C-alpha cells in the first residue's frame, strides 16, 4: 500500500526553466570554466549544489579544489537569488492535480530537493505552496548530512510523516540521481519524469520502475498499486 510520495522540486513539480543549472553554468563560466549547459545537466542534475560543482570541475576540467568549488558555489548562490527574484516560477503540469489526488486519498506528499533550505522555501513562497495543506513536509539538502544518491532525505521524509516501511513509499524525480536515491532507500516505486533536467534515455539508464511525461500519470500508477 502506497502511503507516501516524495517528489523532487525543480523540473519535477516546479517549472523554473532550468534556471538553477543555467546559473551553475554561468558561475562556472565566469570563473573561467567553459562548461556547457549539457555538461551541467549531465553532472549536476538532482545533486546538492556544492557537490554538483565539485563533480563537474573534476569530471570536465580535472580540478579538485574544495576552496575554488566553494567560491564558485557562493557566486552561484548570489546569482541565483537575483535570478529567482526576477523569475516567474509555476507548477509543472499536473502538479496541482496529483497533489489534490494524494490529499483526497490520504497519501502523504513530501517535497525533497538538492536546494538549500532558504532557496527551497523562497520557491515555495513564490508558488503559494508554503504552508499549503496539500504538502505535508519539505526536506532540503540543508536538513541532512548526506545527499543524493544517499537515501537520507527520503528517510527523513518518512520520519516526518510516520512511515516506517519504504515499500509504502514512491520517489519521483527528473534525474537519474533521484531514481538512485529512491532505490537506495528501498522505495516501492522509483519514477522518472521527462519534464526537467534529463531525457527519457538518461532516466532509463537508472532503471526506474516507470518514466512519465506528466505528473497526472502518477494517479493511475498509484491507484493500480493500491487496488
């Protein structure tokens, strides 16, 4: 029986036009590293953002420098604050529908994200989701010691909603690392969605249970599993 669905934010439930990854790219470029947006999406999607910057510096430029990564991350955060002040974010198609269905069905809904606490909650306020009775909790990269693909954020989401069995949990995200996170937590279903950072082919490399193109497709999947 599915009792909890854990959703990623950017690209999964929040349409922000990949502004996070475009901003990481800009911060890298301004620091002298000519990363493309495709490079950033491959190496950074779904990850805690300092970890993401370290990974792309190592993978693309053979640079392992924690101090430099921290400087680029600090620049990224400043740029992102300005970008979000100017950006009109909106829910991904089907988000309101799936949230309403889960509420009616008595299934917990939690958002988790590689964003830090302040960024995540700024987004929630812009969307009007802060304090919404459709969302039971939000878990951010700031709330745990280990981030994706480690399962800590999902385990904390379970703790916040009183769920003890991961076979009662579904994880939904737009990147392979979201799927790996759910697999590492032992979730019953791990579902990729094509609305965000990675393509269907990239998602399928992580061997999800399903890949969907719209959040509303989850309603049928959950109903089938709970029949």
